[in-house]
C-alpha cells in the first residue's frame, strides 16, 4: 500500500549552490501540505476501534496487527492527530525514567516530591456527590466555598439534609498527595488510549488523500497536480 509521502506533492525551489545554473531547481516534498481527518469523524466511533498501547509497542507494530502492513503506521498517527511522535506517543520505560530524572533532578524529588493534591469523592447520606474525585487542590488551600480551617486542619463542610445536620470531613479523609512520578505516569498512560481506523475504511482514506493533496490548476507556480515551482528570485548567474 502507498506510504503517506506518496500522497504529499512536490515543490521545486531555485538551487542556490555556488556552481548551480540559474535554471536549476531542487525538488522536495511540500511538508506544509498536510492531510488530516475531518473533525466530525473523530466524533463518530463507528469508524474506529479503541485500543490501548501495550508496553513499548510502536505504531508500525499496531499497523501490522490491524492492517497486515507495518508501513501504514502513518494511518495510526493520522487517526489520532499525532504530529510529534516524540511527545505524543508513549515513551519506552527506560527513556521515560531517564527524561524524568533529568527533569526533576533526583530520584528523591521524582518519586517523593509532591506535584499537587487531589480530592477523593464525598457523598452525602442520600448518595449525592458533593465533591468529585480528582479535583486539584492547591497546597496553600483556600478558606473560600466549602473549605474551612480549624486549628490548622482543613475540612470540607456541608449541610446534610438527610440527617439534618452540618458535616465536616477532615482533609485526611478526602485529600491525597500526587507525587511527581504519579503525575508524569498518568500523562504517559493517557497517550496509550488511541483510536484505530477500521480496515474497511482504508480505501476511503486513500482516495480522500489523493483528492485533497494534489495542486489545483492555475497560477504561475503550477506545473502539474503533483508539482509546483517557486519563483526564481536570482538576478545574476554565477
């Protein structure tokens, strides 16, 4: 099957090497012309299969498993709008640990340093959610809203109409620490949840790319549907 760059059109620009003639051009791929899936498609899961990346699995491994062709790794990237693979694809564990150590300076700061605090869920006697789990709380806290302070201890306060009394929940019962390592691992784990375009739609994707990637006829730069030429700005030959 075709590689992504087979669909990307070419562009010629004037050769600026010292001994090049004024009529000589260098041909390159026009990387400014980029195909992407319609936003509406991302909202329709019938086109995709949900997938969780396992271990150090690469896009070519996944493409081979789903499409029988490892060179269709670009379909995996396109299906998830991934542009920068280094930042948007899960890192191998050894690489991840190395980068994290460089970022936080020491293992102690990485594994024990507190990145932020998060809430646990609080429900009243009628099983209504009053505080959602996973909300970030500043280490400096706040006495605004439901958070109250008493002798250095913070509480979540509310009136429970099921038992008809005020309730104070200590921070030790609804707040947890999130270390730097836990925070970074969570970000990596989110990258593992991807969408795979179902094989039955591959030909539709190829046809659409073929249609949108070509140049439209007209203008001084147009050579053919796959090639444009930049203006020759050189005045003197060498």
